[in-house]
C-alpha cells in the first residue's frame, strides 16, 4: 500500500489526537447516523463514508490499536519512500533515532519485536530476519508474514445492514382473519400481530428485533416472510382467490343456482345455461382480504362432472337424449386438415 493511501482516522471522525474516548464515541455516533445506508438509500458515496467512519472508530476506540496507530501509523505513511542504501543515515523520523540502525530490517526488528515474534532466521550477511504474526480477531488485523508489502492488513468493518429475515407458516384462516403469534428468537420469545390479508411471500416487519450492532448497540428489524399452508379448496392466482366447482351435465345445459364456499361462508351463484367446462365465473368482493381494506374477487372455475353410476331411470333418459340430440360438438371436425 502506498504512503498516500494512509488514512487519518482523527480527521475522518473530526476529532483531535488528544480526544477522549467519549469524544470519539460521540463523533462516531453523529457521523454514523448521518451516513447510514438506511438514511441514504442508493448513495454509494454515503455508504463508502459510513464504512470509513466505522473503520476509524474501530481503531481509535480500542486503546491498544490506537496506541499502535499513533506510533506505527506515522512510520507506515513514510514507508513508501524506501530506505537509503549504506545504512547508518538518519532519514528524518522525529520520534526515532535511526542513526543506530544499520539497515531497514534492523529498525523493523527493534520496532516490532514486541508484537509477537513467531520465528527468526539468520541471513547470509549475518543479520537476523524475523517473521511476525498478529493474532487474527473478528475486529482486528488479519495474520501476515513479512513486511515487504503492507497490503495484507485487513481492517474489519461492520455490516451496513442489521436486518434479519425468518419464515412463518400460517393457515388460510389465520392469514385471512389476522392472528397473533408467539415466535422464538434465540433465547427470546415475542408476540407478533399478523394483520389480515397476508399471502405467501408477504413480509411482516417487526421493528427493533434484528441483529445488534457491536458498535452502538442499535438493533435492526426482523422481517417475517409468510408461507401459507396449502388449502384443499382455495388457491391464489395473483391477488384473486380461486376455486374449482363441479356441476352436473343437466346443470350445465339448463343452468342452475348453486352454493359456493367463500372465506366467510357459502353464497348462491347463478350458473348460466350452456356453460362449458373450464369457464370462469366471478364473485365480486368475496375473495381475499386486502391489506388496505376491502375484499378482492373470488374466481370460480367450472368443471362439468359426469356421473360414473346411473340408476335405471337416469340411464333411460340419457339414452333418450342421445337418440334425439340435435347438437353435435364435433361437427367442425370435417374441416380439420393438415
């Protein structure tokens, strides 16, 4: 990483190098609220600034990391300028007397010797070369070996989203009428009110029940994704409730008035004479509860059901109809050709 990539965490948070922990925390909270992705949806610059603020706070809020940053950070900024050959030359680092070091490696060994050596070897010139490794932590630097390149530093930043998602199964009755459910979240149990009109894929937002930020203890939201348990009679097509109703051949030919189940009880429906199997009739305002109030429509698909067993008189009359029938539904077949 080039020296020009050095980030001044104090400037990022807008505090002085002598700022107290409380001053750093106050600055972080103010900036985090200002640049949070929820406040700036789709704003990539705000998102980048939010991550930068989190990164600065992670370092400066930790006493040990801040101490290393205050000393090592200045060295890192100058590292890209290289080390003059020949050794023994003071290169202008005001906190250190480099005149006593014969090489850049000797300076590193002396400066970082307390950071946890994992091994040492002696080169052909007689000087020792050390391999250093920091202990990886969830909010610290990743492990690295050697110091020829500083690109291995990996500063962890918190996730921008603290929201979580879970699924909840509802019966058609629960979803239609609304219901209060008790659900478990780890060691906690909460009561959730599901409003009327939920469908599969609907999401119920429960504020303040998501993940907790380790930085400011704020909590995201929980989104419950609804999954309806299949029903034996009702189904959905878009926003409409759909069902299939069988009728007899004579009802299809002559027309009839039949009863059809709806979510809140049966209603009478007129079957027009001459209806065909597969046609759909509409019961307006008898469908699913709408989230903003009111009801959708219920679509009734007609299926003509032929009897499998006939009484002698039924068979007699069906035979009479067959023998005297004037309607031929296949008459147009004579014109069908390849």
